[in-house]
C-alpha cells in the first residue's frame, strides 16, 4: 500500500512539475514575442508618420506650384512632385499593411521567421524604388521653394541650382540612410535574433 501511495505521490509531483515547466516555457515564449513585436513597432510608427508627412508636404508643394502655374515649368515640376508623392503614399500604405499583417502570437516560430524575412524583402524592394525616385523629387521641389520663399528663378542660373540640388541631395540622402538604418535594419535584425533564440530554446 505504501508503494502505491509513493507511486501516486511521485506521479502527482511529476505532473505538477511538467505543468510548471510548461507554464514557464509559455511565459518565456510570450515575453520574447512581445519584445519582438515591440521592436517592430518603430518601423510601423515611422511609416504612419511618413505617410502623413508625405501627404502634407506633397499637398503644400503642389499648391505652391499651382500659384506659379503661369510658368509651365513650375507646373510640370508640381505635377512630378504630386505623382511621386502618390507613389510614396502607396508604398507607405503597402508597408504598413505588411508590418501589421505579421502574426506574432498565433504562428509557429518557423512561420513567423518566414513572415519576417518576406516582409523585410518586400520593404527592401519598395525602399529601393523610393530611393531611386528621391533625387527627382528633391530636384523638383528646390526651384518651387526658391521661387516662392526667395523670389529666385533658379532656371536663370543653372550653376546655383545644381550646387543647391547637389548639397540638398547629399544631406537628405544621409538623413534617409540613417533613418532606415536605425528604424528598419536595426529593428529587423533585433527581431530576427529574438526569433532565432526562441527557436533554439524550443528545440532544446
């Protein structure tokens, strides 16, 4: 009888220990996934801010260009800015949709890894398109802002225009590079590292 009692007690203890380990593993898993989701909040917020800012800036620049529409060159620049602004807004919406679609808590770890990798590749392709259009966007807005705020006609002095465009392009490109590096690349890398550690933990 004592052997039966000991066996029963041991089975109860073993069951309790297994349940405790399962709860601890679940806590660790959820903690890592929450931290991963938190890392990816920065790119998501950045895209939302970028979308609103892009719409605002494009609207203002288009309005300024229309005020100068007597000169068809400014009107053409305004239309270019508007077209690129629409492309930027569309890309931002697509990136927001991709980032919000990631299912952190209800997907197997392997699937979550694939989702992050796929999202990263898609965003990288869109980023390349944005960077390719950026010089045209910047060089289009410089003459409009110069004519509006300084009364300068940069079409009359191409040397000044080229110098200003080159300087602005270098500074703006550096700013965009730093933003992407710290708001995207760094965050994606941290998220991928956390998922990799969690995968290793679950395989142990």
